[in-house]
C-alpha cells in the first residue's frame, strides 16, 4: 500500500501537469488577447512611425520570456537595418467644394511619395485619361505643357504608377491616383521628389463632385529613413532527443503603421499569425509537450517592406539552415471559413499530403488547398536556399487588407482553435 506522502505527490504532480495543458478554447482565448494587444493603438500599427515595430518586438520578447524559451542571442533579438519611406506628419488634403479629406478613409499616400507643400490659392487639378496616356502623340502633346502649378489626377485602371511618377517627376506639383475599389497601403525603400496620393471614390466623394470643381491643396511631410534599425525576435525549445535538428515556425509581426493620425491595425495581417506563433511557443514550452527535436519560433520584421527580416535571417542564420527539418510560415490566420491554402504545397507534396490527411481524419477545417511556389511571404527565401518550407493562410471572411479596417474588433478567429490543433498534430508528424 502506498504511503500518504506518495499519494499526495502523485495527485499533486497529476494536477500540476493537467493544469498546464491547453484546454479546449484556450488557444482561441490566448489568441484573442494577443490580437487585441498587437492591433491596439498602443502599437501604432507595428510600423516605422513612433517605434511601432520596436514596441511589438518587445511584446513578443516578453511572451518568449514567460515561456522560458531559449535564445540564440542575449535578448532574443537579431538586429538589422533597412531603408523605408514613412508619413508621420499630415496637415491636410482638401478639395474645393468637398472640403478636407481624411487620411486612411478617403486617401493614402503612394509609398514612394515625397512631401507636399501648401499653396494659396488652391492648385487646379488636370485630369489625365487612358486615351491620352496610351496614344504616343497625345501623351507627347500633353507633356509639353507646364504643370508645375498643377496637380495631375490619373483615372484609369491599367496605369503604371511607377512609370507615371518617373515620367512626371519635377514637372508637376503632385499626382493624385484615383481608386475605385479600396485603398491598399504599401511601403517603398526610396522617396520621390513630388507628392503622390491615392484618392478613393465612394458615396461621399464621387467623380462627378471631384470634376465639378477640380482644385486641390495638400500639406504633409514624408520621412525617409535610410537605415531604420529593427529586429527579428527568435526563441526555441530544445529537443529531448535531437537538439541539433529543428522544426521552425515563423510569422511576421510588422505592418503598415501610421500615416499621420491614421493607424493601420493589421489584426489579420499579421497579429493573427503572431497569435498562432505564440500559441505554439506556449504549447511546446510545456514539459508534457517537449518535442523530440528542437523547435524554433521566429517573428520577423520588414516583411511588408519586401520580406526583409526573413531574407536577412537566411543570410545570417543563427544555426545551420541544413539543420531545419521543415519550416511552416503563418500569415493571415484570422478567418478560415473556406479553409487554408498551402503555398509550396505542390513543391513539398509529401508534407502537404500529410497535412491534408490529418485534416481529413480529424475534420478540423473545411479544406486544405494546394498552391505552387510564390514569393508572397517569409517562407520564400528559406525554400530558395534549400529549406523545405511552406506557407499557410486562411481563406474566407473579411476582406480588409493593408487598410484601416483590418481591426481586432471585426476579426472572428473562428477557425483558430481547430487550425491550432491541425498544426500541432502536423508538428507531431514532423518530429516522428
């Protein structure tokens, strides 16, 4: 018969281990907390205005410390720098008989835009149409005129913005690109001399209203940063049997940031991916889930500027790339009504087939769709350098992307729990 002390220790240890397990719904609850925090105003859109990226990196680092992840560096950070154009100061953009336009809602800046200086009275807006642009004689005649005191409004869908900016640089007061569907912000690693904005047509701002009185004025400052200092955040759990062999989970944490007072929250892109990354880090840090091989968790910055964080890591790996058994990159994890898509699924068919099989056997999510090679997220430079790597993203639901409407309040995370279970079961397969 067991002594009372032995029985006490047995039940104490059983309770302790059980209490650490992730309960049903717990992955969702933790993800909701992560998304709400990372998409909040306090992180300034996790961009390069008001140190949004650094605030987000510190938050991820703090979570890594809670889980007692190991680090390849003294502070989980891998530092690097890159050039980027930002828009911290917006005074106004106004259109005659319409009034002041709202950044984020009515307009955004073309990513390479220079600063805009206000002039009085308002400057006349000259409209450039498709017929003029695509006819060489008409375009040549158009370009002979002096537009140094005019804004040029461009309203045709097949316009090459970069070409137009180069063509009209220093010849105009500024460029206004008309958008009819949505505003989608982006970054450039350079800055032009002239200002350029993208203006959205909607119920309150119609083409008829704009053309009825084509006079405008704007004032804002861009800030080109030639060497913005940033960081990847990387931790790992050491494997119990094969510590030098790694499974890697990745997600980028940066987003568009701020344009003046307008914040681009980036809840789906990619606070949701960070929520999955941190859920996995928490799970595998628990003693009962300690993996056989090591698992690294990499949160990259600079993805929105051109996959810069992952590209830097591949060029400066913290352990040999050949030691990576498989890498799974996670971006846009916030919906899933229509399942997930696996980029590089057709390249690494064995892993894709297993992921699909696990889903079919457990009925986790609606579908696991295959896709080929694409340079659309942080898996790319790894697979280009010999690492078996795939990228998954959810499908269906909200369409907000690179705009002010990608908010935590409207992100459902409806398939998050099941997707988490699918990934952990896939992780079990990769270890074995």
